[in-house]
C-alpha cells in the first residue's frame, strides 16, 4: 500500500505563517509538524511508500522526508499550483498510483488508532464519516446510503449527509477508477474543481464503505484558529494511543 498526500496548496488562510512556510510545517504542541507527524504515524503502521504532491516550499517537505531514510518518497511537483486545485496534482501523480492507496490532504491531523483501525478494517474501500457531528457549513459532507458513501461535496445538507473528512483507503481497482475520471476531467480542462467532483460521477457504482470516526480524532487545519483548536484537541487522543501502542 502507498500513501498519497496532497500537499500542493497555498494555505493562504494561515496568514503570515504561509508566506515563509509550507502549511504542513505548522507545529503541534510537542513541536512536531503536521507533515512529520503524518509520516511518523504511517511508518509506525507499516507504510513505506509515499507519493507527495508539492507546490510552494517543496524543499521543506523534502527536508522532513529526509528524517525517514528507511522510507520511499516520490515527490510530484505541480508547477501551476496557484492556478489549479488538487485534482490536477492527482492527475500529475497518476502513473505512480499503481497499488492499494491511502489518499489524504497535508493539513489533516489524526490519531494513530484511527489510522491503525482503518488499515485493519476488513473493508477494502473506506472513507471517514461522523454520524453525530454537526454538519459543517463550508467543509466536505458525505452522503451515505446503506453504509456506502455515494457522494462527497461541500454543498449537500440532506438528512443522509454527514460530516466528512477526505481520508480514503482504496484498493487498486477502485483508486484506478477514480484516477480514470480525474484524467477525463483534466482533458476537458476542468482543473480547478475538487477531485471529488470526478469521484462523484462513479461513487454510486463503487463500494466505498463509511468508516465512522466518532471515537477517533481527525480534523483539518485551515487557519490559525483551527491550529490552536486542533493542537489542543489531539492531546488526549495521543495520550490514550500511547497507552495502547506504547
């Protein structure tokens, strides 16, 4: 299995910080950056191969990767990161996505038990949903029918829609179907939308099961307020995980 981390965004909502830093270089309370934490946790769960899409401050990402010489990193640069959404970065990295995959964004903070249980789950295709959390106004929601995620969008607010984080586990065939749709979108010139726009065209035909993250922690850091909140909220989960994984 390979991990795909989308890290080609500008991160403008982080204000002054991202004028000189990649967004994923934001530190949590223990001084570890978001990106370093992601790599460390994935490596602890046996992931050795990483595909990292890049844009601004690529050198900072590569410097972090150098802390893990035992792992394999492929960096895919999106030179027009300021004009495209990550669907284009996914398109650029398509030839490297030749295995079962984990897909997620570089601003996600999650606890190790979530990662462990997603990987251990017998379902081969999952996406993370929270059935109890209030629907966010501007962030992703997932539409769930019979335990399957069938749509992901920021614009859906129906009774079968729930809080969602873009953290996907997909077997190779499912990932290839998504990538194929991404290629179609890019060839039509649609490079400013979410990669989920392409996924939604085939979602109902796939079998991506909803993995509930109610008892875990996963959230994104979009701005400085998020950074302060997430930094505080992850602490008790990390303390609990330390007792489990020692």
